[in-house]
């Protein structure tokens, strides 16, 4: 019998074989980088893109700068060859090893439009507005990681995420996809989410660039705004998100800005984005937002969803324009190089393999975000958290037996093939998406699980008188108020639709212990507020929202969300009580004058000395937090340190906010810093924030620079934008900063 080799001998033999394989492979690898030098991973993304771009033929360059939708949007459509089914597709170039771009929506999870990938479900994160309400960039980053990871697991390598538009109007149909009304908060939260997506070797966009702040007539609205106001508000939010997240692509918007379409706006795309900000990535159009071939020279790099445009402007027309010299060939090279540069930077060439996804872990990220973004607006008499002794509880309305509401449009995530979808109807391009979807996380079921000894009943609320009869028999009532918002439509007003305000008032009259849970896409008015002792804003809370809502109601989670938008008493407190463009036919361009300039939301309220129903930054807790020992240092910028103490009886999280209240030019109100801290009862911590100089400056249109005035600056550490807080001051030297 032949003797068995020893373990040592086997290892020695294996090592020799491995060494031989490596030795043989080295010349092959060297040959590969010799023939395709852009495969050399030691080079920068810029260097690799430049090398690869030179190897492209003119037709190959063209193939990178336009592409179709990859879903069945119109009858008779077919998926492009090679597309896995998503929002869009750019074919690859196999001979050069260039992968296809598989593009999907995005911010709230990987979408499956029209069930184009049959049965495919994904983790549904809470709305971006809820994410902003956490005041926690770490949670935003974790959510981005979930989105990027799940995209990559499907072979999707471009996510149409990163919504940054500011909530100038509380009726905005897509406010739930964005991160609030403040540039610092919105830019920080959106930037962190973008960074999370890009960390998974997936390109993320940043959108919709820019001043795309209403859905009414979104293709024809001409946003009129001064350069300084734009730089100090919406564009500053985008700039912060860009610096934080480093998105591979920027998606331009449908609207016009100061007379030029955003996707063909030379000032926005060439002067600001690529010039002043030094952006190295590429600009893709929104689907159907390209009007002509000359958008290429005005800064657009890629035409997306080309079937929605009148023609494929970046196909044959662009080729003809280059052939006749009206558009330089160098511009096409720049367009394709920018696209390749982002693909290299994100790792699309070097990390193409799908990854394994832990859906349970990702669902937990969604639940954590939801629990931390739910805002306790009112809690009179400490009605919340629900006492474990509560015996008879009536839950009313909002389809709370089925699940939790989500926003509509292209961001809709299919978290469960069994999720409830209620058709809404309507007309126009987005009508096919008009369905109220409920993620199958039932608040009713979750509350029954957490309160097993209570008698919990549910009433649909369809007949208010019957619901009121049951309410009189209950120890307390929890009523859900829903406002479904969606892409393509702005809210007609700030009421809860379908008679829900009247229902809540009826229930509050029947039972003084009525708790209201709001599931909305933004701010709403509350005519019943004086009669309801407790109100929470749950937003669109994602696939674990029911559990999160139950956790907050029962005290398993101490609420720590803070409003990222102002809740007004009336729409009359806003600069445009009537939505511009209402009733106008498609195709008629109309002006939207943003005369409030950079004074969006709470800043305008402060300027006009208006009181909100609930101010920006507002959010209660089941404990209390105190601020003290404020120290402000000056010089080139402000650094503010302060102590936060949990003075209550239970552990909790707080989001202290630092506001600029006075500058050398006069009174102002601007968030210049925030933090998120977790403290046990009696525990203290010291927080230090350093202000971005742009938040202390004004943008000077004549010089095109940020100018910081020298002199005294007063700040407050506060619980919200209307809280006087604990104050301090310091002196700054005059300064100038490039745009």
C-alpha cells in the first residue's frame, strides 16, 4: 500500500503549485495591463478614464452618452438587450471590458417598477424626510449601504438616489423624497446616504439639480431666483451633499432656472457644478428632460430614458453636429471620459461581482431609522408612553390593520409581494404609479404583540359616528391620519384628505384620551390639535414602520426625532398661498418667483416674526435635556461647545441645534450645527460643533465669492428654531471664500 503523504508534505506541494500558478499568471496580468493599461488599479480613476477614453471609437463614445428606459412603460415596449430590468440602461462595450450601466431608482430602496423583475422585492427604507428627522448622518450612511448592497446583489450599478431639493413649499409632492428645508441638514443627510451607496461600489446620483421645488407643471415651471439666494439655499445644500457623498453622477431636473432648462443650463452645469465646484463626474438627464442636442455643450453628459424625449438627441443628431463642427469632438470625449471616470471611481470595473445580502439585518436598519425619525409633537399630561395597564384601546383609520403608508412615484419600493396597493387614479404620465402602497408592517398587530393583556380593537373609520360610539367605550383611542403624497402631484392644501380631520375631531370629542399618529409626506395643519393630548408624526416609516410606531407609543423606544420642516398654522404663512401653474395646459412655461430668496421655512418665519404650529427642529422626548456651559470661540469661523444633560428619569437621545441669531449685518436665523447624542438619566456629555464659513457668510454676486463680515456673531444652543436656548457670542475676522 502506498503510504499517505504527511500534512507537511501536502502543504509543501500545495505551496509549490500555488507559486507556479502565480509565476505563470504574472506575465498574463502584465500583458493585460500592457494591452489595456486602464486595467492597472494603481492608477487614479482620472488616469484610467483618460486611457480608456482614447481607446473608444466615435460610435462607442456615442453609445455611452444616451440610453433607453429598461422597464415596460408603454404598451409594446421590450427590454433592451442586456438589461436586467430597471429604470434605465446604457449598454456596455465588451471589447474594452466596459460593463453596462444598469440604473435603478433609488433613495428609499431598490425599486422594481411595474414588476419588471417578476417577484423581486427589496428592503424599503423610511422616507428621506423621516431620515432627516433623525438628525443622524450615521443612520443615513447605513441606509445608503443597504441600498447600494441590495442594488449590487442584483447587478444594478447605478442608483438614482440622493434627493437634495429643499422643501420650499409644504405641499410639494416629492418633499418626502428629500431631506427638509435647511441646507446644512439636507446636504449632510443626503450626502451621507450617497456616501453609503458609493461605498458598495455602486454609482449614486445627486438630484434633482436644481431649484426643482414643486411638482405642479414641473416640466414648464421657470424658477426665478437671484444668484446669491440660490447659492445660499438650494445650491448650498447640493454643494454640501456633493462634498460629503462624492456622487458619481448628478441628475438635472425638469424645470427651467432663470429662463433655461436645468438640463441645458450652462450656468448651473458648466459654471457652477463643473467650474466653481470642480465636479469630475457626469451629469445625466432626468427621464424625458432633454430638449435639444446643444444641451451637450451646455453641460449635459448623458441623455437618459430617451424614449420620453422627442428624439434621441445624443444619438444621430449629436453625431451629425460633431461631423459638421457645430459641437467639438472634444466635448463628446469629455462626456464619455466623465462617465468612465465615475465608473472607475465607484469600482464598477474592479468589483463587478454580486454580493450576498442579509435581508433581516437590512430590515433592522430600516426599523432603527424609523424609530429614531418618528417625532413626538405633543404629549399633554404624559399620555404617552402607553401605560401597560391600558385595557381597552381603540385604533381607528389609516389602514393601520394592513400596514404603513409609503409615498408614491418612481421611488416606490416593493418590500413584499403581498403589500396592499389601493389605486388612486388620475391622469398623466405618472398615473400608472398612482397607488397607495402599504408595507406589510401592521401597527395594529405590533401593538397587540406589545400589549398582550389589552383589549385592542380596530375600526376603519369609514363611518365616524360608529367609530365615535366605540371610542366612548375605550380607555383611549389611537387614530391614524394619512396624507398620501406622490411624484407628479402637489397637495391641494395642507388638510388630511378624505374627511380625516373631521374624523379625528369627532373621536377627540367622544374620548379626551385620543392619540393621533400622522403618516404624511410633509407638514399638515391640525384643526383638531386643541382637543388631542398626544400627536406623533410617523412620516412614511418603511417596511418595519408598524413595529417602530408601536415601540414609540409603548415606550420601548424613547422618541428622538426632530422636525426637518416647519409645520405652519396656515399655508398663508408661506410666500405663495396659491400654487404657481395651477390650471395651465401642458407646454405653457410659467414663472415661479422665489422672492423669499434664501429665507426658506424657519428662516422666513423668524424674519417675519411668525409663529409656527410646530417649528423646525421641534421634537419631544419621554425624558428632558438641558443645555449649559456654552463656550463660543471666534477667529476665522465659529466653534461652539456646550454641555448636554439628561435631566429626566429615562435614557434617551437628543438632537441639540446651534443657530446663528445675530451677525454684523443684523438679526438672522440659520442652523450652523447639530449633533445626535444618547444619554442615560443624569448623564452629561460635551458637544463641539464648528460652523461651515458659508453658513456665516453671504454670497456676493459681483465678485462671485463668499464674503464673511468681521465683527460679533451671536449664537444659541436650542431645542428648535423658536427656542431662545442658551446663548453665546464671539468675534470673527473678515474673510473671503471661493464659491
